[in-house]
C-alpha cells in the first residue's frame, strides 16, 4: 500500500481491532505483537494473491523460501531487502520472546505448514484446480492457520498448556470449531470477491463445482456449516470447563493450569463474535463499493515480472 492508500484505507480495514477481540486480557506487548503479526498475515495474503493473479511463479517461490528461512532464524532476517520478510522476522522474534523453546518450536512447525499450504494454493490457482469439499476443508485449516491462532491463545494467557491438555479430544474439538467457523464465515463474506476474481479456494466455490449446487444453495450450505460449528463449540466448551475444574486442585501448578485453560477457552469463544464483527466492519469485504469487485482498491497491483 502506498502512503496515500495507507492514509485513506488502513484504519478502515480494522486489522488490529480484530485481534483485540480475539485475545482479550492479553498483556499489551503480547496483543501488540499478535496484532502486528495478524496485519502482516493479511498483507502476505494479498501479496500471494497478486503473485498468483499475475503468474509471478519465481517471485512467489523466492518469497516462500525466504519466509521458511526467516522462521528458522528470525534474528538474521530483520534487515532483509524484502520488507515483507523483514517484518515477518521481526514479528516472529517478538512472539518468540514469551513462552520458551518448546512453544516456539511448535509455532514454527505450524507456520512452516501454513507456508506450504499457501504454496499448494498457488499451484491450484495457476492450474485452475478447485479442490473437492473435503480436500478444501483440510487445506483451509492450514491456510487459515488454525493451529497458529490456537498456539497464540497460550501466549495471550501467558501459560503454555501441557501436551495432554492441548491434545485432549474436547480441547481440540473446541479449538477446531472456533477456527472452522472463522474460516468458513470468511469464505461466506469473501465469496463475491473470489467469484469475481476467478478464485478456486472457497468452501462455496468447492460446493458449486463438486456438489453441483447453485450459488444460492452454496451460500445456504456454508451458513449451515458455519452455524454447526457454534453448536460444536458449545458442546465441547462444557467438557473443557470440567477439565479446568479438575485441574484446579489447590496447588499452585494446578490452579495456574486451570486459569490458563479457562483463558484459552474464553478467547476461543471470542473468535466467534470478533470474526462476525470484523467482516461487517472492515473495508476488506465491501466489494459493492469497489470499481473492480475482484481487486480491493487499497492494493497497488502492478503486473511485474513473472
């Protein structure tokens, strides 16, 4: 975004407001780091989109390699010549300064998978491949960065959950429900833009292509699927609250675990309202006001070299 577009559009995009609702009660320096990382994610997503639209395969491949390298060694990439890589490295360093090596390694592992999922999206877009509904849902769980956002719940709570808690079926069920709702509601609100831009990655588009249903039917189905995740979360939430009660045994360790678990669950719940609010407040989805419904007006879009 050039400076004039930043001045005109940045505040209305509401990127940092979104994270403030996702990670309630996080310390200021933590929510600031997560908000900057989230803003970076949106910018990266737009770069990826433009590289795919213009067929910039070499540029995308180079960026992908540099992001993997910056994730493995963020300290040495802070002055990278590509501002997107340098900003990513700076965000990662800030995120890595709170919980310790085990959490950092897990976050890195999860984000490496996100980068590779974006690469799969790039290939699909260049070949015009619309994933089946099942394949799309699995890919979307990586491109939406489900596991990364769930990792950041622990950062907001200032408590690294033990593997036995994170991998408990009900905790995983609650987290997956919150993230699936968010991703699929995003698909619902992005559908007009993505149809206009001949996109191939959207739950609605996969339903239209592979289930042979109408646009109206696909919209209704995405709404139903998103709503089902609210029900799924509410059922899992009760079980996770029981886990927190059982952890709170009067010991310092048990009470800290219970408090951390409650805060992670509380902010999973906050994802639902924050996602809903964001998609109706952010200028990112107001396609009816754009001259070109496929291209947001705040993006500079030179074709460049492929």
